């Protein structure tokens, strides 16, 4: 029996089965026999995009548009390809072309607005999402996106109302609940924030973020460190993809402060065994890579690690809880850096012991924590957090911990580590307020 001719349907079937090689082969044969078939070129683009060959995908989408420029989905997928290639101007134009053809194309409209945000055109983004709110009044994601961009614009009250509307339309919209609670805490409306967290916990009794945030305000059951589920749920895929954009907005300085600390103690060369402890998306990789013969990163969030992989700066990446990793026999290392990670720990004794175990003799440790001023009561929980933490560390209403310098010094000493220097600096800005931190250098 003769082999059947390839068809668009068979290519779609192979793609659905995850057989990208077969789908690509069929598309190539179809393009050879029918080069003016826009649907084949479009499907070829999807196949390449699924294989992360975005440049080739964009070329295929452009070819499809050249044949049939009046199909909105072709422009939309071209926009997605450009957006992932970080060509935001080209993505913006592609989305504009898509919504010109099909004004009710909600996904394209949302992505157009998000491109405006990425390009720093906050006023235009606000106007766009306000207009969408009128066009799509019952779409929760529109109100959610509007609320987020209103925060960027400093319109906090309207932002809060936008998150509330998104939740009314979709009670299962976890990101809207979280952003609402955090927005209320950011403007010190803690009673309202607590109500949001408790309502979320009632709606989803096993939600780790809601449980932790209730503790952060009330002090009830405040943990000695953030639990693993809270960290994973907070640093999920959506957060990981927008993480660095958010850090630019808050003038995040930790990698720069780490670099200054390294320079101040005269570490140079490129032959070190180095660990980025709590590496996140890899923001400290640029500082550490020139110094390291071998660079290891560890983080609890796989979604953050997927972003770190894209930097190609690490020799090894591990998805592990930090203390467990340190106690598992990792290392030894000449240098360990932990930038903006220990703010998710209250008690530091165990993690400091782990750092000691993983350092070579005379090895260096550099880390940051948010500074607790014993005389500052502005971040007190609504109820006491317990005598065990008093004067040492404090869980704040934003879910992170601050640490007293005296406590940091004591835990280092208890672990057998010697303080080289402790500097004070601004880690980032929050609603126009500087977040002061300790930049600590110690050695074994």
C-alpha cells in the first residue's frame, strides 16, 4: 500500500502528540509542495516555537502574514515570538496589528498592554487597560492587569479596587488575592490586609501564602522561617518571569552591593569554587562567574531556576531547600554568596552552621539581610510575635524577616565564622521608602 500524502491534519496530530520532529518534517514537505499556503507556514511557526526556536518561528509567522495579512492569530503568535525574543517594540506592533483586525481578541489586547508596561509606557498602559475594562467589564484578568499597572503609576487606591473587582469576578484568582493583600500591606492598611488573607484562607484552607501572611500580621504561629510551600507558591512561574522587571521598578541594589563587598576584601582571579545560595533567576551570576572556576546555584523554586538556566552562567543548578543542601555535604567552596535570601529565614543558626560546613578554611561568606532597628516599631505585628524572636528578628507584614545586627553577629560566632565587616546600605525601595539592609562579610 502506498504511503499516504502528508496533510495539515497529520502535522497537527503529531504536534499534539509531542512529536515535534515528525510535525516539522510534515510541515517542510507541505511547504515544498504548497509554498503559498499560509496555514502551513503558521503551523510551522508553532512547531518551531514549541521547540524554542523562536527566531525561526518568527520568520514562519511573518511568511504566513505575507500571504494572508488579515488573520489576527498570525500577528498574535508573531507577537508572542517577538516578546519571548525580548524584542518588545516588534511584539507591540504585532499585537496592534492583531487587534486592528480583531478588536475583541482579548489575549492580544492584554499582551499589548503588558508590552506597554515592559517598555515603560506606564501612562499609555493605564489608558489601554482602562479602555479594556470598559470593553470587557466581566473579564477578571483585565481588572487584574489594570490594578498592576495602576500600582506602577502610584494610584494605589484605584489599584486596590481593581484587585477587588478581579476577585469578585473570579474567587479562585490566587494572584489577585495575593496582590491585593500585599498592596494593602504596602500602604499600611494592615487590618484590611489581614481580612484579605483570612478570607483567602477560608476559601483555600491549605494555601501556604495566606497562612504565612496571616502570621506575618498577627504573629499567631509565626514560623522561625518561611516554609517551603510558601516559597514555592510565592516564586511561581508568573512571578519568575516578571521578577527582574519588578526589581528594576524598585531600584534593587543587592547584586551591586554583593559586588562591592567582594571587591572590598580583594577577591579576584577566576579559580574559585563558588556557591550562589538562593540564586533565584541568577542576578548574582554576572558578579560571580568571572571569579569562579566552578559556579553552583541552589534555589527552592524550580520556576526561578528555569530563568537562571537561560543565563548559561552556572555549571550546576540544584532545586533544594538551602539548609538541607548545605547539610548534605555540598562543597567545599572558596566563596558563598547569599543575596536577599536570608530575609526568608528568621532563626539563622542552622543555616549559618551549614555555611560553615560548606566553606573551605579561610573561605568567605557574603550575604544580605534586612536590618532590624531595635528602636523601630513601625513594622510590629498587630500582636506580639513571641519573646523568642524579640530583639533578634521580626517577621514583617510583607512576609519577610528583618534581623538585628547583634543577632547576626552572635549566630556567626556560634557557627564558628568570623565577621570581616558589616556594612549598612539600601537594598531596594518600597513605595518610595528605602529598605535598609546589612551587607555582611564573614570567613571561616
